[in-house]
């Protein structure tokens, strides 16, 4: 089954504004997403046979969220974190 990744750009009221990798936005009620969704999360969503996201199938992709956060981090902050970990 095909899947897509969506990044939680923000939450406004009871609605999550999600971004696909192609920068296409969609707004989904939080009630249709996994419990605990917050800004910065990445969701993996299965697609049905016509390519429509099946929101009840959405699952957190923590590894991808971490990768994206590190990629967006300014180089000086990333270096400071690495040095602090040593």
C-alpha cells in the first residue's frame, strides 16, 4: 500500500494544517488524526486505491521528524548540541 508523509505545520483551534513534501497544504480536524499530534510532527498516511489519504491510518514517523528538525537547525546550534553530547 502506498503512503505519503505529512508535516504538521501548525494547529489552529481543533484543526491541523499539514504540508506534503511538495508543499501542498491540507487542513484536517484533530479528531481524525492520532492522539497527541503537535506542531513539528511527521505523519505517515496510507493512500487508498485512488490515492486519497486514509487519515485513520496515520502514524507518527518520529525518525523523520527528528531528521527534519536537525536539517532545519542553524549549523551553529547543531554544532553546540554535538559538542554538549560529547
